[in-house]
């Protein structure tokens, strides 16, 4: 396992953390809470110290499962809890809400579900166009001063938004989507974070399974799974293009390193300048089995060039992950 210490804090993060978005069913089809709990316990046993969750995941169920797993394992002093605020379920959909009253309620709900009195990394889930960003930053700054949180983060923020936030409150982390198929942050977010000492917690490292090595043209996605109609990457003819790229990347991983495609995809991320940690999205215990093969090696320049050539050949115009953005609430 590799670790990194978050600047200006004592938080020691495993460079691969566990992301819990897919554990509770929303956007991913039916899920098994018992299996999700078992996955959390296995991640703890494997030495993962960074756990990322949010109230929006399963309408609080993800936080409840994580809180119970940490309590039962007796490891609260050894793990870093990263959760978020600023999304609200309303009329069976998620909308952005960073009003101060909702943020205060969101915090208390998260503390209760997580069974803790302090959140290690507290993040704004999405910027809210209906609320002044400076007020949101000031609210998070007060929580830091009060000791209710140990570090401040944002998720899905652009550099201009981060710059505005930082005029009011410290900013320790940012959480953007990034993977071999979604590299848009290389142009702006990563350079900004490197220049300003902001840690990056990368989500969607396997691009919703496209880099997981298990999808085929015959794969059927269950009702409610975002890959069944929401994510444009999974619509033909694009889907076939991504699968062809994945197949060739898998062959490179196997023949050059004796590794699997997920191991290659995650190692590629960890080797990128400015990447602090990635969030491995697992909902079943067996999905953590590839983790051991991530450590102890790196990609040389020649392999990086070969990967770029594969991507250019099969997906020269990659689709950005903008489809994931939740709408603003009604004004």
C-alpha cells in the first residue's frame, strides 16, 4: 500500500481509497447492503484508510453502512472518512442545495449516520448556482475552526470556482472524475492543484466498468443502472469503440506487465503528476481482489506512449463525464 499525508493536516490517506457510490443501488441497479457491508470490512482488513461516501448515495444508506463497519472494526482512529454535503433528494431525484440551512442539516445527519463526532474531509458535492460560493466556503471554514471537520474539500469544481472558494476558506482536496477515457482535467484542474498544493481524490478510475475488464457487447445492465441509457459511452457505436480500446489495453497490461486491465488503469492514474489518491468503486468483495497488483511497479515512458496511441486509435474524440451533473433545484 502507498500512502500520502494531506498537507496542513495529520490525515494519512491510502493512495487507493474505497468509493461507495455504487454500493447502495442508486444509478447502478439493485445492490445488496449485506454484501456492501462485507466489502467495507474487507477494505479495512486490506489496509485501506480512505473511505469516501455521501448522503446522496442511497439516501444516507452508504454513510450508515460505513459508520457501522468502522464501529464494528474498532478502527475509527486509523481511517479517514470523506463525505460530502450540498445535494438533496427531492421528488425522487437529486438536486443541488447549498443553502446554509440545508448544509447545517446535512452535516448533523452525516455525523449521526457515520457514528462520529468529526468528519475528516468534508466536501461540497457540486457547486450550487443558486447560492453564493463565498457563503458556502465561509460555512465550511467555520466548521473547520469549530473542529467539526479536519479538512475541507470540493468535488466537481473548476479552477475558477476553487479560486473563489479559496479567497474565503482553506481548500485541502478536490474530487474530480479522471481515468484513461476521461482526461479533461489534465488541461485545467490538475495543473491548478499542482500549483496550489491541493490534493486530488480521483473518482471513476475505471470509468463505470469500461476499464474493469469484464464488460462485453452482450453485457446487459439492470433497470436503474446509469449505463443502460444515461451514460452516452454505453450507446452504440461508441460502446464498441470503448470496448475495443479496453481489449487492447488489457492485452498490453497482460503481455507487458502480467497485470489486469484494472491494475493498469489504476497504476496509470497513480503515476500521473498531481494525483494524490484514487477511489476504487467496489460493491462486492471480489472487486477488491485486483488491489494487491497495483503496488510495487510503475509505467515507463514507452508504455505511456503506447497507451496514448491505443486511445487515439479507438476513441480520438472521448465523451466527457458531464452527464453526471445533477440539476439545480427550482429557484
